[in-house]
C-alpha cells in the first residue's frame, strides 16, 4: 500500500504543469499578417499594371523612333541637297513620332519628348557617340512620360489602385527609345572596260545621231591636248601632189585624190593617158580625159596612178609621173610630214589604215577621209589604255565621262549628307583591282588612300576616279572579279557597326570568268530571284560569266552586304543587274540607251544621288552608346 502511494507521488512529480489559457491570441497576429499580405498583393497588382503599361509605352516609343528615323531617310531621298533639309527633317521626324506613338495609344509631346542628333564614330574612344542637337540628323530619341501629378493629363501619373492603402495616389515613370541610321561602308564597283567609250565612237552615229557624236568627238580632241591645226574639224579626203609645175620644161602639176574604190586625178595640162593600179593588181588605162578625171576601180582600193601629161614623159618616162598612195605621201598630203604621232600607242600608219579599210569608217560615211572625229574614234577603238593614250582621262568620252560625273555627284552628296559613310573604289575590266592612289602632280591630281581604302576622304576617291579612263588597264568585262574584290575590301577594311554596301555599275555583259567555274551544289535560284513570291525563280542563267558574277554577289550578301546595281545603255545586262539588286536587298537603276551625252550625264548624276540617298533601314539602339 505504501509502495503504491510512493509510486503515485513520483508519477505526479514528473507530470508537466498545465499550460496557461492562451485562447484569442492568434486573432490580432493574423490580422497584422493579413494586412501585410494584402498590402503586398495590392503593390504587386499595381506593379504588374505599371509593368504592362511600361511595356506598352516602350513598344510605342520603339515604333515611333523607328518611324521618325525612317522619315529622316525619306526627306533625304526626296531632297536634292541634304545640307539644306535640317529644319524639314526635324519637323517631319517629330510629327511622325507623335503620330505613331498616338496610334499606339501613347502620348508624346513633339517638342519635349523628341530629340534629334547625329551619331558619329569617335576614334579616340573607339565607339560611336551621339551629338544631340547636331545636324545632319541620323538619330532620334522618343520618350513617353507618366510624370504629371495630374493623373487626368495625357502625361499624367498612372493612378494608384490597391496601393492607395499606402497613401499613394499615382506612379511616375518614363520610357524612351533611340533609333538611328547606320553609317555605310560603300564600295563602288565600276566598269572600266573599253566599251565605256562606245557612245563617242563612230558606231554611235546610228544611236545618237552624227551631229551629237561628232560634237563630243571634237570636245575629246581638244581635251587630249592636240594641236588645233593637226587635222581638220570636218573630215576630208587627202590630196597627193606631184612635182610643182615647170612651164619651161613643160611639166604640169598633177594631183591625185584617192577615194573609196576609185579617185580623182587633175593636171594643169591635158591628160593624155592615165594608168591606175588597184589592190587586185590590175592596171586600167584612161585616155584623153582632159585636165581632170574621176574614175572607179569596182570595189578595189587604188594603189598608185601614172599620169602622162604635157611633156612629162621626158622626165618620168613613157608612162608619165607616178604617184603612190602610201603612208609617206598621205602624211605629206595632210601636212603631217615630219610630225610624230602624238601618243605612245598607235601610229599615223595605223590611223590611216583604220580610216581606209574598216567597216567602222565606212558605216560612218568617212571611209578614206581624215579629220579630228576619225582620229578620236581610232584612239577609243584601238588605243584607249592609259599606257597608250595617257591624256585620255581628261577627255569626256561617253558614257565613261558621265559615270565620272555621277561619282563626283555621289561624293559631294555623301559629304553634304554627313552620315559618316565611308567610301571605297574597285574597278574592273578583264581583271579587277582596288583603286587607292593617283600621283600626277603636274595635273594637280594627287591622292593616296592605300592605308585606308574605305575612307571618309571623299575628295581623294573623287580625284582617283577622275584620273581614270575607259580601257585604262584592259578592255573586257570581268564583272564577277569586280564584285569579288569589293567583298574582299569590305572583309578586310569594313568598320564595326557600319553597314557593308556595294554599288555595281556596268554598261555591258559579263564576259570573263575562271575556266571551269560552276555554281555550288546548294545554289537555289528560287530562293535568290523569286521576285513575285510564287516560289519560282524569275531570273536564271546558264552563262558561266554571269553565274560567276552572281555567285560573288551572293557571297557578299551572305556576309551582310546590301547590293545596289546600276546598268547603263541598251547593251547593259539589265536582267542580271536587276536580279543581283533584288537578291542583295538593294535597288536597281537602269539608265537606258539612246540618250544624248548631256542627258546621260544628268541621268547618271541622278542615279548615283538616289543610291547615295538610299540609307540603310533604321535600327534601335540596344546599348546606349551616346554621350
């Protein structure tokens, strides 16, 4: 009994004490926690609304900034002088930004929320920066604000909703977007083949008219620096002279004027007999023809004449005086005896042959006639290279001269535009090369961009190209090599952050490519030249030379280049150039044939200006690399 009592006491001593009564304590704690949770929920809801509103506004400012920069490009494309367009550019860009933002239900104040500037490359910093307020404008920032305490205003704060429990009546924030036009690394790929002289040669009579071409030929003659009295302006036949008249010895003065398939002989005394040797080796005799006689040789050139007149047989033999139609006598007849041919390439003998034997001279109506127009056509056809005719670069040979005028227009335009574009020059004929220097101090033509072939020194590029002539190096048309060299120049000297751009110009057809060239196995015309979107190619070619040109255009395109094309004249391959421009996301401009030289120059100046104004599409600035 005692043990049981002891056990009960020990059990009671180990039993825990009863907890105090805590009922009702959780209610105030739960209320405090619930209030905090509701506050966070309210704030979260408002923050979510803010985030959605900011995103909507950001989308609106992105669109507005892009549209504003696109408007700048439109103003540039429409205007003649970009340097005179600053006010119009600013007004139209602001108006466009306001319009596009409003279309996205976002308020933008054109005066307060839109600013314009100029994005330039800082060589010292090694990056681009923005000069706000500086023209010419190529960058636009568009801001949208929710900062006005008046929440009912267009730029009013976003009203607070659940967060009013914290005493907030609205939320302030601001978003902005910057869009800009990329500068270009623009490489000109120009046709220096000899065909770029075609509009100044005899065959152009049929296309452009004899008077137009002849006037141009006379301008070229003067530009070559030749003596005015060297040859007549109007082509003339040569008159070969015999010995002077000697009345004492009864020797007459005889002349022979060769013509196509015949000629004319005169004497100061009656002609008793006339013998004519033609190029077939046949002699014909004419008797008692008076003091003048015109004869025909039935399609053969006259080689010499023998004239028996008065008593000249006592000095010259029974056949009378002999006059031979050869280079020496032609030189004497034209007053060129002892006058050296004026250029390293060519000769008087070859010039005479050109005028006496070629279908070119015949078709021009100047066979066996000699004058300034003929000499110019001979030089352009046979000796257009710089080595042969060093001063030809000075001459307005067409359409090459028109192209040079167009490039000069482009360089002036880029300088006036002031968008930081850099310019390079590649020429092509049979092969292609980078054009980086000229050194002719006597002519005041000195420039060298060898160390920086894609340069902002537009004047240097203009100087180099103006000191060139069609056929400067060689004569054929290696269009593919020209594009290839442009691609290499961009790869080796293009700038980070600049849009690689190629402008290809030609007046003919590609006719040079490596032997054995073929398109790669993955070539897909449907992908490259489906102009109308029907899934089928709208241009294909089996011509290897054209394929080679298109292949290198595609290689440049795959490396991010924009390709513009310009075809000049009826002989240009407009279909190929159009397809290359389409594939390269560029433009193709065709300057048709049959224009006067003056019209051609104006059309090419306008074509180059249009392409210069074709600035790249606007881009959003993702990293704010501005001052």
